[in-house]
């Protein structure tokens, strides 16, 4: 077992050679290539777009400053902390895995993956994802060209339809970085992004990592990446486990901070709710058992010498705030984050070391923070309270409905482009279409961005000689619309909905601050 096989310098468009792991300068060259990846991601427009997007699932509240970019930075810091803790704990017996010389490389890969993981997230988050899935599921049977006998009647259209109806922000992130922006990242860096959110097992609270998320349009890229990294299909890169743990830690605290800022809970109520949720995770019944569970010293904060209870982690920041009369909720979360993050980071690092063989093979099915019973209950308590706050937030529910309507209006505006034949759509793109609808179609053509159109054109060139060209052209046309909508900011979606309804001036494209 050699972890170096999972870290390659190879890119889709080679520049500096392949992966010579026995070279004396292997580590130096790998770090140099990953530094190039870092520069390309940090400076790309998709990262800047995150500062215009809400970190949550609904319209911006403007109360916490938790935008998409700030959440990405919090996850990035958690990922960095996990990697550094991992190497501080790495035993000498792990030298045979050749993991020791990859410290800087692994840290860079995890940091950049945490930063870029949500660049494919559509405006309004989960609400928009649901609309994109439901809208295409409802519209494709009516719009698909094979309904009119212009395409083959084999199983391929069914496969393409299923792919279009499962919009996933993780798969969209991979598409943005590889096909829209053409960043030409190393396969190592993109493999760290090929993951899906953990899914709950049937009849249990246990969460398992979902399969890698990607679309059919990126299938050949994924095959090349797996070959370059010696990964078995549907297995995860080692960095995926660290990125998922960092995301879970950062998200758990940020969601609670948002709930307090929106006035759903005050700090004392939050503390009580967290203790109740933690006890419920242990199925405690009765006051005595609940008190025992909450005050059980089962968490390691500084090595094995100092142990904490969940009650202690909640009461410590609460007591600090009570002693400072002018303290704000931000002060509580400053202290609260110290204890929670250190405990969960320690858990993730130890779990990684304990399961080195399975993680190298990519078949370790659990999240790193779910391998430890007390830490899984801790993280679950954070998520349970955050979910309950979302259910109680009537304003957020109303905003989510508004967001869904706004996204649907934009999608509806693109229906005329999807009803065109392949030749007519090409004429619209070239500005040669004539007819009574020419003016309306031209306005919709102006909503299509250069990156997305380039990806559409490149895809058609690759499948130009396919016998199913009509099927694939319509698939990539739908993918083009998904790229456009998911690449907008929230303000652009609202603006586009108004413009398409009034046939007025086109909204700003991505990268234009309005």
C-alpha cells in the first residue's frame, strides 16, 4: 500500500510530465504542480461568485455575513486543521504507507477542495437544486426531440433523461472546473472533489459516504482520472474523506450561528436544545440518565490526558458569556467553536489513521466523524438542532418558496430554446434565425454565457460522428441551460425572472456585479 500512487502530477493536458513516484524530486515536483492548482482555483471567477451567493438554502438574510465564500473558508480552515492534526498523530508504523512525505501535498489538496467544493452550487442552494431536478423531470417528456421521431428509440435517451433529472451540486462543481473554466487541474486535485454527501442508512442514524457524483458528460474525464490515480471505479480518493469531515464540522456550527442570528433561538435556549438533542442521540430516558449522558467525560480535547463532556463543552462558552455583560452571540460561538472543532478534528484524524488501509483503497464507507460513537452523536446533535430551527423559521420557508418560483421562472424562459430543432437552435446561436419569434429568441440567446456555449460547442465536436447525434445534441443543450442557471448569482436570478417576463434589458452575466 503506497499512498503516493494516489498523488499524481498528471493533468488532462500534460505539461511537465507524469507521475514518477520513485524520482528523488517527486515530492518537490508534486508540490509545485499542486501550487499551480491552488493559484488557478483561487483566482478563478467561480470562487469570486461565492461571495455573491447565500451559504444556506434560501434568500440572504443579511444577518450573519455567512455567504458561500465565508462558509468555504471555514471548511478550508477545518480541513487544514484535520491534516495537521493527522500528521501530528501519525505513528512511525505508517512509514511503509509513504504517507509521511505527502504532508504539504495533502494539506494543499484538502484546502483547495474545501474552497472549491461549492462552486457548482446553484443560487438559493438546495431549493434551486430541487427545482432543477423537478423541472427537467416534468418538461423532458414533452420537449425531448425523440418524441417527434427525430432521434433513435434505443435505451440511450432514457439514460440521458435520467442524468439530466438528477442535478447535483457536486457533479456540477466537477463540470465547472473541468469543462466550463478549463482549469486543467491535476487529477489529484479534481479527485478530491468527486464525492457525494453522506446518506443515512435504512432504519439507522449511521451515515455512509455516497458514490462519487458526476454526469455522463464528464464520464470520460472521470475514467482518465481513476486510471491515472490507480483508483477502482466508484471508490474515493483519500482526500475525499478529509474534505467531507471538514465540511460537516464547519456546516454544523455555521447553521446554528445562522439560527441564532435570525432570532429563532437565543443562546440559553440553544444550549438547552443541544443538550436535549445529544441525550436523544443516546436514547437517554429520565432526568438521571440524561444528566449522566450529558456529563459523561468521553471527549478528548488535548490528547488522552484531558477529557471533556458534552455538557462541559456547551456550558464553558455559556459561562464565559455570562461573565461578560456586553458579550454578543458572536462571543459565545467563538468559545463554542474552540471546543467543538478541536474534538471533531481530533476524531477525524484518529479515524483516518485507524482506517488507513480502507481509506487508501477508497472503500471506507463511513464519514470520519461518524466512526466514533460520541463524536457521531455530537455532530448529529448539531445537525438535529439546526434542522429543527429550519422547520421553525417561517420566514426562511417563505423565502425558500420565493426562491423556487424565481428559479422556475428563469427555467421557463428557456423553454423556447429547448423546443427548437437542432438546426434552428444553431441558427439562433449564429444570429441567423428568422421568423416571428426571432426577437424573443435573440433576447434569450443573450442570456447564454461564453463559457457555457464553449462547453456546448466542444461537446458537439466530440460526438459529431455519433449515430445518436440528435440525442446527444439535445442532452448538451439541456446541460447548457443547467450550466447557465446554476452559474447565476441570486440577484441575477431575480433580475432574469423580471427581464424575461417583461422582455426588457438582459441581466448581468456571471462576473458582473449588479
